[in-house]
């Protein structure tokens, strides 16, 4: 096996270990329902993390995503309650997200600014705009939300009398993961993103349109974040401009645990999915255990993240040492 | 094969603020020919290549390709016109595979989806054209490949884009001899296939090994274009350094030193070497003696210094100080053995610009003491004042930030830094580079004073005059190998140049290959 995929294998192993431990200690942990919920409940993190994966592979970072999600939810809530159809509202906000990301990308590439700073500014900006729209939690009242979305859930199994369905949120996650994988592994855009993250100077000399690609990478991340915002409204049925503070770090953590190198050039969308599922199953394990404080999840995630980056560094060093 | 000229550069001019990097330089390349571009550092080789490949816009002149005038605007643009460049530090993507690197940006697609199998086939075809004796694994990550393989991959990439002109910019700098030989074989193969090759190098042997034509640049000006077989080595060297052969022959040594025999050996090296930096080398350095290291750029001068000072530790051979075996594997350890080194790049690795003269002077002392033992400020002041006076460092006060001093005075501060720790051996890498004539004389005077006091010094300078003037013995390097050692009456600029230019026949080079 190519040793390049070792981080991915380790991630898969850890995920299996977590699920196995869950199944061993708690009956019903490895059930269809729990697994599907794992996908559904973490869909918005996953969708955000897909965009983040591209950004990190390109050697950048996007801190604005959580604010963009919050902005999206309040934007949809406010416009829908004022009579706009949810689909129109979502289409509009997706375009806004794309543009917002593209503008950040433009600043990053043409002024050669550090992505950290540009997206930090973007983070404050988007959060602020959200609060301008409305500073309280707004419930979304529309039949599209209360009926149509629920109807989109795909029934997959019958357990006793209850029907297990794959919720639309989980479907969104799967769609983004597949799309992201295709984009990363089978498109020139994807190859160029890897090239830029691995060595920007070389990429430029090899004819990669570095500036355009960077703009598209941040546009993609903005788009994914707004899409994640839409997914959030599907199960929250509300918008809140103060929600999800710090979620960008979860997305970064998911990508890193999934084997994406923060220094760029290496990463897999499939790994990111596993990263998201690892974060989610730690949360589920804590919930199942019942007596542990919820903050223990953070402690586990912190420890895990630390282990992963250490292992990655060791692997890197070994590869370089040859 | 008809030798039709298809690349023609005429009157290329390029100015940077304060420097005229290229002054009306002309250059041409023919199909099926290797054309070497020679010149010392700063001659304008790289600038010419960068203008040709669209990295810099030219300020004047014309570039003609196949009879048409072209204006390359970017490397990408030059590539589409058939000009492909392989740089010394290979410009490929380390984390992608060999095949991905060969086809990056030109992958076969069907409805936007990359057809990896076809990409792999094309990469394999490109590699095959190199006619290698071994296989290159297309699935290997590029960073896992040796520099030599990476260069071959870069050439394969050029073949895949169907380049008509291949520019190799110092391709052999980080290759060992066997690898370089393989590269030459590839160059000859491609030449037979009708490719035009521009070969930029400062290794004279290599120029003669593969080139048909030689163009020499000096100080941004064209010295001339020659047929390789009609240009003797000595003449090439004299054209590169800007002295005609008669002049070179007239040069005589100016200072004679008292005999150095019978002096105590301080440092001795036996077969000391490091792969890719310097081939195993023997030498001894004595008390009260200045030994020079001479050679063209890239001949291994600074590499030898870095080896001694543990910057890039040796991977073979033995080193002794006062008869005791040592292994300097870091500058800190080298300092404990009593070594000091004045680095080549004063601004980058010499001074700490924002610290004061005093702090810069006591830096090596402090480093030797370790971070926890502070030098009492009274003592630090004393030391600083003492050296400012002794070396006549011109500074308003010892608390002045060193960046505000002139180059010569900065250099004196760094020498003071080393003198403060009383080194047995002081390595001086280009001690007078970039400082004015007066300060130069002072530094040279200081070198002789230290010699008289019994210190052992190793002097590296690209100015042969300076090496000859100050050293009692000179080790001559060429292509990372010690060629000979000159002393006494044999030590003249002319003799050094002759040695550098002499044909390498029974070189130690071949032996070292087998050692690896």
C-alpha cells in the first residue's frame, strides 16, 4: 500500500474503534438509526468541512464559515417570514455566500494577504451583518419547512413499528461528500488546488492559474458554508445570528483528523467525512454514557486532535528522512 | 540533421534599479544542439533565462522563435510557445505523483472528469522518450524521488508539452557525478531527437562534456559565442573572469610568507566529505597560517566551510583538532571545539540587525555559556569597548544598533564576536564581500595580525587576488573536488586559474562515486 494513505487508514481505524467501543458498551449504539442520525445531526459540519478541506489543501484557512452559517440562517428566516419562497431565499443566499467567498479569495490572491487575516475580517463582517438583519432567534414558518423537507426523507428500513428514514440533511451531506470527492480527485480544478497547496511557486511556474484557483477555492468554501446554513434551517426550523460561534474550528478539526495537512497539498474529502463522523460519535458516546459532562467531548476531541497532528508530523518526518 | 537556428535573441536589455543586468545581449539556439551559457555569478545568465521564459519582461531587444517575434509574458506563455525550463531547484509539486506532475494542467478529460488511465499512459510515454536505463515509478510521490529523478520528471514534463527548446538552468548543482552523467546521456538523446538545449552551468568539465556551442556572459554583457571545440579551457576561464590570457599569465604573487613548515597542525581532515556538497577532501590547517580556498562559484568552497563548522555535517571521513578526533555536527559543537566562522552572507546569517554592537559582539560568548548564565553587564561593556578600540570599529557607541553601521564595520563586529571566544580556527567566508576598499584593507590587515598571533585561518574568497595576497597555501577546488594545493612560488593567480581550467582526467571524482 502507498504510505501516503496511512493517515487516512489511521482515521478509518479510529472511527471503527469509536463505533466498536460504542457498540460494546451500549446496546443499540450501532443501530441503523444511530448511524443515520450521526450523518443527519452532523450534516452541517460535514458540508462546511468539505469546503474547508479544499481551502486547507490549497494551503489556506477560512475562519468566516461559522459566521456565514449564522448569517444564512437568519437571512432565510427573515426573508421567508416576509413572504419569500424558501427556495428563492436559499438560491439567493447561496449566490451571496459564493460571492462573499470569492471576494475574500480575491483579497487573498491579489493583495497577497494571509488567509487567516482576510477570513478573520470576513468572520466579523458576516457575523455583524447577521445581527443587523435580526438579533433574536427567528422561527421559520412555512409549509416548505414543516412538510416538504420532511417528505424528502427516504425510508430505508422498518424497525418494529417505526420507519427509519434518511433525513434530507443526511442526503445533503452525502451529496456534498460525493461532489467534493469528484472535484478533488477527478477535476483539473482539484489537481490545481493540491498543486498550489504543495508548492505555490512551482505551481505558478507550471502554468497553474494560481490567483483564479484561489478565488474559486474560497468561493467554494463560502458556498459550502451557506449550504450548511441551509441544512441547519432544515432541522432547526429557525434562524439565529448568534449561533455556531466557533464552528469553523470544528470544521478545521474534522479536516485535520481526516488526514488533511494544515500546511497544504495533502487531504481527502472522504477523510474529512470520517473526521466529521469521529467528532459526531464522540459526542454520541458522551450522550449515551449519560453521566459525563458534555464538555468531556471537547476534552476527547482535543486529545484526539493532538494525537493526530503528532502522528502526521512523525509520518512526514519519516517520509522526508528517506 | 540540419542546424537551423530557431531561437534568436537580439540586443536583450534588462535593468533593475541601480544595475544593468543585461546590456544588449544576443543569443541563439539551434535545433539538435546543446548550447552552454557560461559566466560567473552576476554575469546575467539567470536574468537572460528569465527574460526568455517570461518571468521578467525585457526592457529592450527582440526574441525570435522560428522566424517570428515573440513576447513571452509568463512561464506558461513561454511553454505554449515551446520553450520549457527545468530549474536547479526543481519546480514541481512535491505532494503529487510523478505522473500527475508530468501532466498537471493538461490532464485528459471527458466531460470535465479526468481520465487517469490516459494520463498515466501519456506520462509513461514521456518517460520512455528519455530512454532511461531504469524505471521511474509513476505512482511514486514526487518528494520521495531523488533530485535527479525529479529533474528527469521535469524534463519528461517538457517532452509531454512538446517543447522545442529545453532550458536546463544549473541542473547538475545538486546531482552527484553518476546522476549528472545520466542527465548528460538524456541531453544527448534529446539532441538526437532534434531538441534544442540551453545548458546553464558553472561546471567547466560539464560544459565540455555535452556542449556544441558556448556563449560567455560577463557583467551583463556578451563576451562572445564560441564553438566548444575551438575554445580552450584557459581561454574560457579568462573570458569568464574578465582577464585575457596574456594578463592571466602575467599575474604574479605579491606577498611572500615565511616558511610555514614545522608549524603545529591544528586541524587535519582526511577524506572528509558530504554527498552532494563536497567530495572527500584532505587538508591540514596549521597554527599561525592562513590557508586559502579557491575555485569558481559552486566549486565547493562554502560547502567545505559548512562541513567544518557543522552547518552541513560531513557524512564521511575524519576530522581532528590537535590530534583529537572530532565530529562537528552542529555549529554549537564546532564552537566548543574552538571553531569560529564568518559566514558568506553577512546580512542574512552574520549580524543580528536590531541588536546593538555590544550584543552582537558578546553573542558567541553567550552562546558558549548557554542561555542561563548571563554575562555581567560590566564585563560585556568591557569586552565590547575593548574590541571596538582594538579593531577600530567606527560606531557612535557600543549601544548603536548594528544595522546602522557600514558593511566593513559590521564585518569587524562579527570578527570581534569570534575573537571574544578565542577560536583555534577561524573560517572566513568572503570576509570582504560588499565592503569598500579602505575597510577591505583593514580586514586583510586584521587577518594577518591574527595569523601572527598564532591563529589558524581558512580564507574563502571569490577574488583570487585576495586569496593569493593573504594565504601562504591555497587549496584549489573544482567541481566539488580538491584538485591541488599550491604554496610558495607556485602560488600565483595564474597558477590557480590554470589548475581550475585544467582537464580533469585522473580525478578523484570517479573514485568517490564508488564510495557512496
